[in-house]
């Protein structure tokens, strides 16, 4: 708000178009796979069912008849075997088979929802149980997503002091959704600094933002991306300070004005209290330790990974690089679960076998793209919902076995009333078995 007027900026930020393009391609692949499965079932299953029923009508029925104290075998001609077909259709009707799947999965979805995990469909719940590899984002996922500015370092020769450097950085970052941007804006507000209006705002995921502030073109982002290997004295000094900040475990953010380095900001984020336990639980479930995917610098990423027990660290990644890592694991035969929160993570969430987003700190794009959302940002619920999904899949198999045994045992020469009673009994049985996952104890066992 400036002088009583509301300024509204419309337009696509640079780099966002690529992000949406990667998301669209991932969704198209999923839709093509679904259409192929549906078409295959429809094309092959229906004709076979019609042929089977027609064949049953041509089979003579043999049964025992009791007359005058003697059992005799009676053969019913094919044209009068309508009762056989009716009994078969009722007994072999796949009601129990259909119910074998949905009650366990929907019960698991409801139970997860009560504990702060929004699973968007029963299909997603089933896919969660198939994962055997996990990729975790750093900022906002393993960390709390509430970073704070610890260092404000204007460069000599820039003509700026700490407050002026903060004003430029915060004004440029004002329209960004990134957690680091919010930290910069928050510290400027805490110091009661007046932020000028930024114009021509643009954001490139994985790189940073650019805006015009008080007539100067200001860029804020990763030092490695903004410096581009420049060797002038100002860039060399900026690279040296960035290395010192990263060596101390902080994230370095470079601020440039009109293409020249103006200063650096050091930003730190706290590790989530349950991060190490979550990594241990996911390692136990999948058999391999998670992979850390982050756009942050390698030193800060390696330091955090060591604290939680992750050895495979992929740092300095752009969104497309994260997608490449996910596809690399998929080509190796792994079913990958990606957990993230930001715009940079959205393409990887879409490309993964299953994507999970952090709800409180997550961007709108990540929440929309993910298959499941951790509403309360409790990282420990990730292994819990995976274990719950596997329990649901176990109950589905149990139900299919029960349904198959009932159908195989009832199809034959049973009278129609007994066939109906057995059919309905098996349907009720598998339904009740699936509803067991609604109990609180089911979640407690999954989280143990």
C-alpha cells in the first residue's frame, strides 16, 4: 500500500513457466498410464465374462435326488440350467473381492487424517506402502522452515551500511514465498525499517529473485548462481565471505545492486526435533537411508545431513536437477517417496512415485502437486503413514484370500439360499476386517 493506492502486479515470473511445464509433463505421464490400464481391462475382461456365462448355460447339471429312500443321480439338460447360472452369478459375484480393497485403504486414510496426514485418495494410500526409497528436502522439511538472519555483511565499497543492505534485500524479496525470503523480510520489520516498493519483480526457482528498488536492479540469491565465477575484487571478496558463512553451517545469500556485489546475509534454520528419528525410521522401513536433495550449498547440507544420519547428499540442485535424481532412482527400479515444501520441490513431487508436502510452511504449488500433505508439519508422521499403508495392503491381501476361498468353496451344487448366505457372509467379513484400521491402536502400531 503506497499513498492510499493498492498496487497489483500480474505476470509470470521467469523460471516459474519451466516449473509448471515439468509438472504438466509429469501429470500427462500419469494420465497416459491410467488410460492404458483402464482400456486394457475394458477390452479384455468383458468379452471373456460373456463367453463364460454363455458356456455355463450349455453345461448339463448333475445332482443327487432322494426318492423312496434311495439317492439317484439326475442330469438336468442344458436348456433348463438357468438356476445353475443364477446361483453361480450370485455366489461368484465379486462383492467381497471389491470390498477387500476399499475398506482397509479408506480406513487408513481416515486414521491418517485424524493424526494430521491428509492422503488425497485411496490409490495414494496404497502407493505409499510400495515405496522403497526416500528423498528429503532440507529447508522447511528437515529444518523447521522458520530461518532467521544471523549475519548482515555489507561489502566494502558498496556504500551501504547494514540497514541499507537489509532494505534493498527485503524490498526485493517482499513478493517471494521462499522461507529464506520471509526471514529477510521479517528481520527488516523487526528493525522497523521502511521498505520501498519493488517493481519488475521476477523469481527464478533455485537461483533467486530480481526486482527494481529505488531505481536500482537488485538481485538476491545463491552466491554461486549470481557470481557466475566472476574474478573481480568485489566478487572474490563476496565468495570468500560466503565460504566463511557456509563453513559455519549457515546459508549464504548474496545481494547485488546493478550487477555488483553489495553484501551477504547469513541465515540459519533449526533442525526439527524429530528429524533424526524420522530418518532412522525411514531407513528401517525401506532398507536404505534417505537421500538429501537441496538447493543449498554443499557444506551446510553436509553438516545437517551428518546430524540426522544421511550419507547421500545432493546439494546445489535446481528444480530440474531434483527431478533428474528422482528419475535416476526410478530407472534403478526404486519406488521413490519425495518429501518437500517449496516451489523448487514441486517438479520432484510430481515426478516421484509418491509426493508428500509439509502443510504449514509449504507453498501453494507444492501442496497442490503432492499426493499427501503433512498438515501439522510433524515429520515423524511420514514413516507412520508408510507403515500404516503397508498394514492396509496386508489386510487387502487377507481379504482377497478370504473372498477367493469363499467363492471357490461355494460355487458348485449348493442350493441358492445357502449360496446367498455364504456370499453375503464373506462380504461382511472382509468389510469388518478392513475397518480394523480405524482404531487408534492401528496408528500407534504404525508409529511405533
